[in-house]
C-alpha cells in the first residue's frame, strides 16, 4: 500500500517517538503520522509533547502525548505497557531524545557524564528492550535510533561525553540489529549532521561557527528536521524491509571524508 505521495504507507501501525516535543523528534512524529501511523509523542516535557500531538490532530491524524523520562527504567517499562494497552500494538520505535551539554573533559562533573550517557545511550537500551519484547511477540517491528556524525566521524570539542554516547548508539544499533533479526525486528540509525533545531540555536547565532559549517558542508547549508525525518520514515517503513544494522548519514556530505 502506498500513500498519496507514493511512499510506503504506515497505516495501521503504531509508532513511539521519544523526545518528540520539538526539533527533529517533532518532525519525525509529524512525518510518521502523515504516512498513516498512530504516533505516541513522548517527551520529558509534557507541554511540548502535548503540542506535537495537537499538531498531528490538526492534520486529522492519530496521536497522543506521553510524558516520561526515557532514562528511567521503570518509566519506560510503564510507557511501553501503556502504549500497548491503548493501541494494541507497537510497530515502530524511534529513539530520538537527546541532550548535548557542553564542557571541557578536564572540568566535566560525573553528573554531566552520567546524565548524558543515561539519556542518550542507556535510554536506547531501555526502550529497545521494552519495545523489542512487544515486537517479538507481534512477529516484527522496526527501530530507528538517532545517533550523530559526532559519534562516528567528526568529534566535537567540549562534548566528549556526547560523542561517546552517540558512538555507543552506533554500536548498540548494530549489535541490536544482529540479535533482533531473528525476531524480524529491523534496527537502523541515522547520523544527522548540523540540523536547524533548538539544540543548535546558540551555535547558529555565532557567525564564525556558521561560516565554518557552510565551508565544511559540501551541500553548503545546514539540514532541516524534516530532511532527517524523511530518512527515518523510510527506515521505519516496509520500503526498507531488507535494511538492518545500517547507519544513514543525513549531513549534506559533512562526514563523507
Ligand atoms: N540538531 C542537530 O544538529 C543534531 C545533530 C546530530 C544528532 N542530533 C540528535 O538528534 C536528536 C534530536 O535533537 P534535536 O536537535 O531535535 O534536539 P532538541 O534539544 O531540539 O530536542 C530534544 C528533545 O528531547 C527531549 N528530551 C531530552 N531529554 C529527554 C528525556 N530524558 N526523556 C524524554 N525526552 C527528552 C527534549 O525535551 C526535547 O524535546 C538528539 O538525539 C540529538 O543528539 C541532533
């Protein structure tokens, strides 16, 4: 089945998107909903999660907000249980929630390291375990993790904790794909480059950084959340039925070298 736009429909599928209150996560939630999925919009911020779900409703699509901290094991277990109780299934999981605090390694407190690892990496394990159990029982599913070129190819100064967490997501994606293949669950990740979201707002206000980025990015511009969302939608859909354990760079060519 395909949508009006011609790509594979997600009609009848239930998707859980973490960190869906703004930025890339909101764009992913909207993109999956437009493709026909029923979308659970998770965020730690209940107000923004509700706003995203409301935007989806305005377009005549199905969604509901779910406030939870994805680094909290019990909260994640409950969230997945509630999603299945409400919709009867869970077909797509998008692990997008992330934080990017900045600090030189020599001054980084333990708490910042731990929080970054817990939100960016441990949460991916927690949600994959909980959702994977549901998908296994259902006979299949698709998981898409949002990593970063910063974890794989282009490290960022003052963000060693962030880079390490995203390298972890990259490795976890592949190991998870290997294990989950037997359950017909595909697991892939996207590695965005520099995307126009609140996360990059401060850096985008600095002319020297913008000039450097424009020079470093072969396509000569920053990416939009929608450009990442379209690749996530592809990976989550049956169009990518034979794709698993892969990392898709959505970065205007920044990390191709
Ligand atoms: N913007 C970029 O240039 C860029 C580049 C590479 C990768 N990424 C990754 O893409 C993802 C989305 O980034 P963004 O730019 O949209 O960021 P953002 O800061 O604009 O949005 C992140 C969202 O995640 C939510 N969140 C944070 N901690 C959470 C938690 N514990 N539980 C649930 N939700 C939580 C936030 O409330 C927020 O709504 C992140 O994983 C980020 O690391 C972003």
